[in-house]
C-alpha cells in the first residue's frame, strides 16, 4: 500500500477501509507534509462516514498512550470547546467542577485559526507551565484536584501532528477531522464524564446549526461506543461570548467571574456546561460566591509554576485604540469573526505553524448585541504592541452594526445532545 493510493481513493470520494486509515496514521510522520495535507484536503472536500470517523479516532487514540484516571473513580470530568471567540469557559468550568468535588483533569490545545487556545491563555500567566509530564500531571491532580495541560509527546501524537498541520492548510472546518481530533484527545485523557461545547455561527468553524448538531451527535456517538459519559451543548457563536478577546485579557475576564465580580453570558454558558458534568446550578453559584472556585484556580496556577502575585500582573499591551459609534441606535450585531481577525492580525493568534503569540494583545468590547449606543460612544478597544497596528481598528469597527430598532434577544444555548438523542 502507498500513501498516494490512499490519497487518490479519498480524492475520488471513496470510503477508506480500516486498513487504509490505519496505514496512514501509523506512518503519518514518515510521509511528507504535502502528502498528509493532500489527504486532509480530500477529507475536507469528500467527507467521511461515521465508520471512517470512528476508525480514524481509534487510530489516533492508539498512536500513543492514554491516561488512566480509574484511581479517582467516576468523578473525573473534562470539557472541550470546538473553538469560539472570547470563549474562556474552560477557565471557569474546570475550577468550579473541582470546587464541587470533581477531579478536573483536562488536556487542552493551542489557538487554531482565528480562535484562542486554553494553553495560550494559561501561558500568558507568568511562570505557568502546561508542558507537564504524566507524573507531574497526576501529582498536581492529587494535590489540587485540577490540572490543565497540553498533550505529551506520547499522548495521541498523531493528533498533535495533524492539529498543527490543519491550522495552516485551511483544513480546520471539517466535521470528521474535528470529531476525530477532539474525541481522540478526550478519550486519551481518561475522564469518565465529558462535556463538549460545539460552537455554531460566524465565529465558529462550523457555520450552521445543522453542521454543528451533526458534529455533536458524531462525537457523542463515538464516546458512547467506548462507554464514556459524553454529552454536548450546541451554542451560538455569531457574536463573541465574552467582552474580552485575546489571551491574557480572557484570563482577566475569567478571574473577575471566579471572584464573583462579573456575570453575563459566559457565566450562564459555563453554568450549563457544569450542569452536564453533574454540578447543579445551585452548587455552581455557591462555588463562585464562596470563593472556592477561585481558590481552586489559584492553586492550579501555583502548582503549574505560576509565580507569586502572577494573577495580579498579567501582561498589558503598550498601545490601545478605541473605536466609536458612527451613529446612534441599537447594537444589532457584533461579528465574532471580524473581531477575532483584528486580534489575530495584531499578533494574538497564529497564521502559520509555530508562530509566536503576543499574549498581551486583545480586544475589549464595551457594548453587546441589544445595547443602546449613542454616536461617539466607545464600542470597543483594541490593545496592540506593534506600532502601525492601530490601523486594525477599522476591522474592529466594521464588526459592529447599528440599527434603529432593538434586536430580539436570543439564547446562547441552542440545544443539548446526549446519547439518548442519537
């Protein structure tokens, strides 16, 4: 068998056999990047069946080792988002779950395309490490009940390789590739209970509710096949979830919520995600109000190398520019993708594999959809570190639409999918 034969088969729209998929993943790093990219693009164009996707997930899972969390019983939890804009819910959900007696063990990823990554956000905190060995990961969980780390070289190495390659080859928004990437990592991480936040809309990789529900059902189905307790929420990502978009700035937003200083939509979505992990709404509120969730986050930061006082001195960009409303009316729309692109162009994300990120770069929205805006009123502020990037304010300003009539309010949470819904 040759990799070119596998590429040609998928290019023709054929359903790949288990043997062909196994051959590809087993020899992944021996093939050239352009060959793997060609097969990824063929999958994006022609898709994969549920069997193919399940087989790809299993092959990626078996490309390395898995974490054994069985010593902690049935209280282990994990959470994953398919990628949004201003989506720092992991920094809230995991500490709250840990404060409520769960073992919060999460393996996370870096920024992919226009969306932020939890690891990049955490690493904006002075001293924090996410490149933990398995022994360090378990030691931190034993000590604090919570750890968020990146994949080790031995854990799903096939996914780690493909994840970085997809980011720079326009092969991110593919249901089978997203499903296999997410579920191989989640199953390898070993948690008994998993909740998936599947984004839909302009700021998501999948733009329609139908696509997002399909992805959610496939991932729940894959998890159910191996006996994991997996559920999914499909949530709206037409506009940014938080009023903060970036890395350090999203940590700041999470800290305000964990300290009980702020609520809003990110609070509500985090609460719903925790409910899917067995933490009811009352317990969620108490964990925030009592300071227990913040204490868990603080203990995790310290255990993962955060320096004393690091949460009070997050990186701040040298420059800023504020965009103002050109007319009076109601904020009818805030385009999540345009906001994300402004932050990306300012250095807050990656355009190419291995690009460095400027953790201090970001945007703060001063209004949300439905708010009243008067002419000359600040709509958003862009924080940047490179002279000349103030020109990106035009892209940020273009994200806002003002209308004469107040727009209808809509819920962020579109639907929930459990194995019973399959």
